[in-house]
């Protein structure tokens, strides 16, 4: 088959297969050989004890591996019955299994179903729960793809998410429409576009199954260190063979003693010690409501030095509050009208700014509750208008309303004004705006309402409608930390349409987004207040004091983000701030935030920089360490990335990684999924425990989870280093003692080996692994490499003093004690 079965099959291997993998691992083969050597030397008790301990370690490892496989399979494997639609003389349905679906198939979307593939919505509307895929708990409204479009606006499943139903998401409520005007049957219909591992869910699963190669050097260094210990063991064995050959020891005894010494150099408790630290850290994180689906990221999180955050609902609280509006009067912008005074100043019947706030959204009622963008909900509720959804539109007394199905009517109190929503162009982060086409029920006029970035709407509006102090007023409110939106509109009079009423709906259906969002009249500004979460300042201060650089990556206005960054102590005090943005398609301008003066690139730019929109245009293919590009100079000191698209967030993280930063990304929704996946450590703030959006998922919706992950990562990494040093020293000392004892034709006894390994070494290993993270995050990070000065100086010092002490005791016993009699 060209496309294969529509299923995401993750293998859950049987116990026998996993057991064979464990047993055939080189370490366990070595352990089996060691047990055989010990049995040949009559170390029966010790050999059985080590065999039991290794078996327990193998079984625990096998159980954890299988548990992770089962959990991933439960999260990813799904199939169900779906109604496949086919068209001959009429639409017919036949039930098939979802695994048989292929791209291009038409399927019916039913209430409550879990979507088995990625598909584009063609007819009807639906409310979706996407928490499993994105970690975002707010229901999402999906609308059918527009029937008209342009060559530059071709459908893209990741960009046009409002038209896309993703695999693994669940339908909360359907709003069906008729497939044809003459048809009475209403349906929600979608076309399959991707199946199996080609879906967004499938690609996330693949990133879990086959993560990017980990460049973390601890694991590779540990193998190198074991090899060095092996070479040390060869040297010790050579010395022992020389001594035994001088004393004419039997060949068989010499061979067995060589193998015995070789088994001493690799400690039996090493497999447990290498994994128990991570297991303990995962267990402690789980108690704090943080779930990990990628255990190797635990140690990696202990070395992060760059913390990236989304702004809305991550640094700031969930949702926005309306602070006020700034309408345009005859002489330009008027004063700010607070939300509690807005309805007294803006007339319901005639004020276009109020009409735009009431109509420009894509809200729906689900079980009596408004569902949609939280910002749109706040704005609509502030107008006190009513939203009525009807299955069939009825003609009013003036007979000037376009007929439609599933119409949405927006009405002012006492019906002083009323609009029918005919067409909606949903918000797109790349365009920074949304728009609707609405018809005034009383006059029949068509209104094009547009809402979005104030800077973007300025470029789409008539110049004569833009106040002369636009930049000054925008800066004033954005710099205070408000999220500033712009509103604009265009009116087409009913008489100018020159269309009979039934044709108005067809006319609006053929309108393109470019036609609707052009030649606008600017109406004014909306100021939304987005308050910081209470814990945000203390968390950012904790991270910066611990030598982690913090930055925010958002699609919001740069001046608003600057204010948020200042309030949470992300921006260093007394530093000069600059904004980098394009003066033209090829020229990058860097201006002072409060003036238009450019900095000295070699000096002032290194204080601090605010990056605007260059990321999508000015990305070098690689980082030149000797002659870095201007963008990479900016990245090295930038704290704010504003007006960044979801794919732009991923590019920022990827460029930081290229520059050598170990990154942690924290976000809350679908816009952050790509960046969460690109970072070394991704922390998703989600109410859904079973989210595959990131390696770490926190159900507490607090950025304090980042501190917890970093603390536990540092604790696990520090414990891993200490444990590795402890196990290495224990092996070397035991090996050196055995070499010295073999020199005198003696051996360490069975019970002595057992006592050392089971009652001295193993308890210390378990207690060391249970070391909890410190309450505060300190500046010092654990070393990344076993060959760092911190590790080597400590290790070599211990080896020197340990060997010196053992030699001193050995020669003291050999020459200065009367009770010791050497073996003949």
C-alpha cells in the first residue's frame, strides 16, 4: 500500500524478548562470566548473592521498559468505526474501521468521537478538546475551510489550525450544516489529509521513540572511564601474572586469578547505581505534579543555562481583563475610557468600535458556556451584547437579511443594533489579525470588522483615518504593560450591493481575506490587562541568581513584553534597551526603545537587545564562532523575542542551541509545541497528565515547575557523578587490595566479598541515590563531563591517598608485625 494502515503502532515487546535483551547486554554477559569464575573459586555464597542482585536489577529494568512501552501504546494506539462518505446520485455512508482510512477520504465527524487521523473540515463546525496533543485545556472551535482562496493562501495544516482536526483530539460538540442548498440532511464532514505516523500526533510519537541524538557528554564519558579502568585492570593483572610466574604457580590457577581480578574491576552494583538516581528524581517530580515521559532528559536538565518562556498564560495569568478602549474622535485619539465607563460613552446603535468588539470573534455556546479565545470572551462580555445561534435564519421585517444556516446573530441590549455573522476569517499568528463579515439587520449594510495587532491594522487602513499621534499613543499604553489591539472596519451600503437578498450570502461566500482586510477605516485601540502570575517574579529571580539566562518568546507587542519582563525582573536593571526590526526587506535596523538612535554595535548592543521580527528573514545557516553574524550577536544578549510566530519560536530555540546553550522551554499551548520539542528540555503547563506535547508535563500550570525540574536534574546529575566516583573508587581499591593480597599467595574470602558488596557498598549506593534536591537553586551547576577538573582532582586525590594508605598498611604488616606469617 502507498500510505499503509492508519494506525500509530508502538511495539510492546514480550517479556522473553526484553529479558533476552537484558541478558545479552555486554554488562550482564560479563556478570554471568564473573559468576562462573567465582563458582570455580568456591565463592558460592557471594556468587549466588551477586546473581540474585543482578537478576533483580535486570527484572526492574525490564519492568520499567515494558511499563513505558505500555503507557506510550495506551496514549497513541487508537482505532474506531467511522462513517465514510461517498457520492453517487446522493451522499451515502458506510461504516469502516479507522485503520482503513486513506488521504482524500471523506468522513463524518460525530459527537464525542476521537479523531483517528488529521483531516480538514469541509462542512459544519465543531468544538474540540486538544489537551492530549497540545496540553491546552481550553476547548477549540473549528470552522470549515473557506471555499475561496488565493495561490498565496494555500491550505497548510499547521498554519490553518482552525480548519484542521488533529488525530487524537476529541469532539465535544458538533454544529452540522447541509452539504447542499437543496439538502435537508445536515452533517459535519471532513477530508482525511494525513494518516498514521504522518499525522501531527504520529510525528510527536516518533520524536519520543527516536529523539534527537543527545550530545550530553556524561554518558559517553562514563564509557571512556570504564575503558580506562579496564586498562588499569590489565596493568594490575600483568603485575599479578609476573609475581605468580616468579613463584611457579600452576597455569590453571594463574588464569583463574586473572579472571578473578578482571571481575573485581567492574562493580556488580554499577547497573543499579547508573539508573537509580534518575528513577528517584522522576518519583520526586511526580509527587509535585510533574510527569516525565523521557527519563534521559532528567540529567540533561541539570545542565541547562538558558530558560525560554512563552508570555500569555505562562508568565502571566490565564486570560486577559479589559482595561479600557481608546476611540478615535474628530481630532485624533480620545482619552482612555475605562471598562466600567465604556458603555456610558459608546452608543450601542452607532459606535463602530463597540460593534467591532461585539462582532469580531468566533465564539460559540457549549452547554450554556461561551467557548473560544479567552480574549474574545472578555471583550464580548464587556459589551453586554447577546449572541444567538440558530439552525435556520428567519427573514426580518425589513427583508434585508441574508439567508444562512447555522447563523450567529449578535444583538445589542433592547435590540438597538443587531448583526448577522456571514463569514469569519479566524486569527492567524502570521497575519496578526482576524476578521468577520457581518450584515446589519436594520439597514442591510455589510460591515467588514477586523481586529488584531495595531501596527498591522495601521498598514491596512486608509492613511487619513490614522491619527498623527498613533505611534506615541501606542507606545504609551504598550509600555505600561497592556496588550494593545487595534480595530478597523469597512462598510458597504445595502444600496451599493445591488443584489437581491438570497445572493448576498453567495457574494460574501466568494469574498477573499485580502478583499475583506483592505481599505479599512481605523476605529481605535483596545487595552487588555494581562497580570503576572504571583510566582513569576520570584521564579525568574531564582533562575537568574542561579546563572540561568531567562528570555521570553511571544507573539505579543514588544513594548508590552518589555513591561512584563521588567515587572518579573527578567531585564537587568540599568541596561540600555534596543529594538531590532527590519527597516526594509534587506536592512536590519537597531533602534533605542525610547528614541530612534542606533547603538554602537561593538559596545552598547552587548548590554541588551530586544528582537522584533528578524527571525523569519535573517537566519544564517550556521554559527561562525570567529566572525558571528549580527543576528547571533543579538541572540547572545537578547531577552525578548516579540511578534514571533509558532515556527519562529522553534527557530529561536534552535539558533540558541546552535550557539551552545542548553535550553529549557516552558509553554502552555499549541503555539509552543514546536519549540517545546526543539529544546533540550521542554516543560508543558497542562491540566492533561497524559500529554505528549513535551518531555515534562506539569499539571500545576505554574512556571515554578521549571525550577523543580532544574533542581531535580541537578540533584540527579550530581548524585550520578558522586555515585560513579564512589563506584569507581570502590572497584579500584578492591582491585588494588586483591593484587596486593595475590602477591602473598592469598585471596579475599567469600564472606569478605559478600560483606563489602552487600553491606557496605549497596546501602551507600541506595542512600546516595535518595539524596534530595536543595531547597534553593544555587549558582554552581554540576560538571558536564567526568573529565572535568572538579571530578578528576577529587578522584585522583582519593586514589593517591587511598593507594598510599593501603601500601603503608601492607608494608607495615609485611615487615613490622610479628603475628603475620607469609604463605609459603
